[in-house]
């Protein structure tokens, strides 16, 4: 019996089965890498935001409630988000990992599904199976805060079944807003300098002292299995070095218990950011910039300023994780011209097939494939690693099909291209080789 051959997109998608992956940016917790309940699986920020957008009360799935009660509280709202890419990923997880084929979750099937999720979580090799076998991940990099709290963290890493590495999220040191007074809360948060002292071990007394403390802290933190640093640059980041006299004066005032204004705190944040970037330059480490591109004040909206930054800290590798298509377009062209720049992955809101297809097709035509890491999962559990991978798989297949049809590459180049952007490039960009 004759059958039609699979379409080009389908043939490309099938080639993923022969490609081992590197996930350089996840949120998997080593002490609990898989979702313990259906409620925890549905606690994904994207699912929660969409459910609330269609009217679900903010406290409907509060963690104080029993897991099954939390799920039941969402059932009336779940059909209203069934069309979204986030919901598609969620139901792919349910279908592929738990054999749940019903079109929607309701009171007739929720108990059975919840029991199956919990039973799978209890299986000793469940996380290893989902991550290493079903998702075909070789290396996963997760937040340093997610390292096992057990006596021997290597035990949890071994149980995960893949090579595990870590990154430092330094965003908390690059904003004074989280330390300023909040009029809606009774207790005032500590000043930015107080926070520096808590993190660095001493209160910096001068710019030179601040630089030394930052260098020592990073020397002791971004080492061994901790490979790179990620952060959001301050909204009012300056593209020239801090003024030493001004910083010294502000630190003297802050250490004398004189409150600083927001603008003055911004100057200290900038000095800290400059010190962190300087360390990465000197030590030839990767610094990932998480950039939304939504604010006119955000420095990553200006390619000329970003180029100046990359050239100033030419010893560092800058991996740009952008959140808007316009910003991604700018970074693509910078990656094609500036040696230490790479455009990586998609933002949390960017796991949409057509958006991935468009941006990847553009990226592969503008910049060398060695300048992109195509899969950064952001996943809070191994199940979401699998779910997020499915939309990346479809998006990349559509992107490669489009550029094959435009005669940019030949279909026989697909396997090597996939290995490049899903394995070799992230190893090189993030220092995983």
C-alpha cells in the first residue's frame, strides 16, 4: 500500500530524535526535579497568569490548600485558555508523559490524572527518564539556588541522570528597588549598601574596596560547577565607568546611616554592575543578559550602546536572552559583527511555535549558527523541560523548512544544524566544553 511521504516539516521534526540536547538555563530543583502533584504541574507561572486573566481568583490555587482542591478550583477556567501555546505545552505533557488523551480536565477525570502524576513522581527513575530519555538532554544548567541541600549534592546530581551544572543569578545585586522602602508594607527593607554587606561579607567603604569585594565573591562563587552569571542590567545602566569620587562619597554617607535617594542608589548599583562585568572580562566568563526590551530606558534597546559595552568588556562572552522581536533583530545583527556576542533562546513568553520559527529563521540567516543556543527551557521541573521542548521542536522544524524552501540550506544539512544550535553552540557559549 502506498502512502504519501511525510511533509518537510515533519521530516525535520523527526530528526530531533537523533539529537542530544544541552539546556543551559533551567529552574530545576535538584532536591525535587519532578512535579509532585498535578497542582504543582499547574503552578507554572504561564498557566497561572492565563487562568487569572480569564477570571480565576488570585487565591484559587493558594499553596495552603490541598493539591486536588487547588486543581478543582481551576477547572471552570481551564477551558478558556485551551487555545494558548502555554496550554498546548501543558496538555502535551499530560498526553505524552501520563497518557492523558482527554481534550480537557474536568471532575470526571481529574482524580485519576492527579493520582497518575503523583505515582509517576514517586518512581525512583522518573526524573531521569523524562529528562535524559524522553527529552534527550545531556547537560542541564540550573540556578545555583536550586542545588541540593543534602549533605552530598552529588547524590542528587547523579539521581538526575545527566550532567548537572549551575549558574549564578546576580539580578538581586543589580537593583536597589528590592531594598528600598515599600509604603504598602510595615517593615522597611534594608538599604542597598546593607544588602551588599550581607552578600559580600563587608560593607564597601570605597569604589576600590567594592571592586575587591565583588571580585573575591565571584572568585568563590562562579567556580567549579558554577559556570556563568545571568542578570538583568539596571534600567538606568550607564555606558561609562563609575565616577570614583562620587561613589566614594555615597558609600561614606551610606555607611554613616544617611539615607540615599533612588538616583544615588542607582549610582552604587551601576558601580556594582561595572565591577561584575569587569570580573567576567578578566576571567573570560559568560555573562547572560536577560533583556525584555519593553522599556525605553533599557540600555539593550540601543545597539550602539550595547556594542560599546561588548567592546569595553571584550574578554567576557555576552549571551543575550531577549524578550521582544525588535530587540532580537538588533542582537542578531550585533552577533554577526561582534566576536563576544551570542543571541540565545527565547524569553518565557516566547514559547510560541510561529514566533520561534520566525526568529530562528531570521537568526540563522543573519548570524553564524555558532552564535545561537536554540533551547533554554526556563523549566521549573523535568516535565516542563519536556513540554517546552515540544514547542521548540515544532518551531525549529518550521524555521528550517522555510530556509530550505528558500534554498539557503539543503535538507541534508539539517542534522548538523540541529547538533550545532542544540548542543555544540551552547557548550561553547556557556563554557560547557
